[in-house]
C-alpha cells in the first residue's frame, strides 16, 4: 500500500535521498510522456546529463521502469 511504501522509504532513506528519488520518478514520468528535456531541466532544476541517463533507461527494450510506466498509463504501445 502507499502507506507501507512511505513507511519503508522513511526508514531506509534520508530526506535528501527521498527527494532525489522523487525527482528521478518525476523525470521518468515526464520523459515517458514526451516532455522536452529542456523543459524538464528547467522545471525540476536538474542537469541535462541527469535527464539523458533517464532517457537511456527508457530506451531499454526490457527495462522495468519503461514497463511500469506503460502499465501505469495503459498505453502498452511504448514497450
């Protein structure tokens, strides 16, 4: 459940690590939805290098994040 996941993250990670994870998740969602890298960099105040890494993750044909986002948005065309 969401509550269990929140409790797990609060136990395992520092506040800074949780913020980094949250930014990475937002980045992956935005990339998946075809938001431009420059827009993402501006909105999240992160480097294009960090975004490029996320982009590479989504290009993996068997990537878990890509499959998870495809299921979330119910658009299985991207996998």
